[in-house]
C-alpha cells in the first residue's frame, strides 16, 4: 500500500467518524428544540389561562363595585366573558403552527 492510498483510507475513516458525530449532535439538537417547543407551548397556555382569569376577575370586580344604577345583569357579564373567551380561543387556534 502506498502512502497516498494509506492517507486516502485514513481520510475516509475520519470522514465517516465526523459524519456519525454530526448525526448524533443533530439528533441531540433536535431533541432539545422539541423539548423547548413543548415548554413554550405549556408556558403559552399557562399565560393565556392566567390572562383570561385576570380579565375575568377584573370584569367581575368592576361589576361588583359599580353603583347600583349602573350594575350589569349577571347573565350579560357571563355572555361578555364567553364572547371574550371565544375570541381568544379562535385567535389562538388561527395562528399557524410551527
């Protein structure tokens, strides 16, 4: 075997090792991205729920502290809350998933 052939075989073996290492690193990175995406979705859901709760509590407090002549019937407040929740839900589901 000539030195050139020997060098060629070493370069091919090194290339295979680099290719295998790149594959492992790529899979590890993809797993990390998948985990991060799941956490972001969970956090987004929690934030959306908290925002809805805070909005509902603020609306309830405004209704509760309103003067007697300006009080909104409970069913109207419930209807407005349902409309708000529906619009938030539709807006959340209309976003493109990636």
